[in-house]
C-alpha cells in the first residue's frame, strides 16, 4: 500500500511530503517510523553513491547529530557528502516520539505509543507534526 506522509509544523504548515510503501495494513507506530526513516535514509544514501561524493542534501524526520555533522564537515541542513546510518536515525526518532518531539496523526487520530497498532487504508492520511527541532543520530 502506498501512503502519503506529510510533515507539518505545529501551526499546520506542510513542510514536506513523501510517499511511503508499507506491506501490511495493520502496523505499529514504531514500524511506521522505522519504514519512514529507512526509506528516507536509503534514498539519501543512494543519491550520495550516485553523485560519487558530490554534495547531497539530507531532509529527513531527524537531523543527523553532532558526530555525523563532523563527518559531513559540519554541514547539517546543507549538503552532506557521506552516507547516514538509518538505525541511528531510527533510534533518535523513536526517542523523540516518546519525548513529544513530534506526534503522529493517522486519519486525524493521534498515535499515543510506539507499540500501538494502527490500521491503514489506501485513503489514510498520515501526518508527522514536528514540535521541536529533531537532532541526533
């Protein structure tokens, strides 16, 4: 199933939109976050490999942390040239979710916990609302 994922600010402004392919219609919030982070990091890393170290921007749910910034010459929010570890990004995203750094709405219903099951339909709307800058990984 192909879902449209939207990122919004706390004021409701859409700042990013992506399509996410999910295999099952019932998944947990954790699996949704994992799928999203894996896909956006995988797409970024493919662009880095194709560009052969050319500057490649990363615009994901979680901004790479300080250690990764140093590897990328301190250019977070600007082009990055190295591949990013999706597992680190996933851990930081899960931590941010539990600390209310962002929340997730599925068909206008707020997801409360990482292991909460959610049922998706082809018409489902999934919105990630970022409340604070998400840095880590």
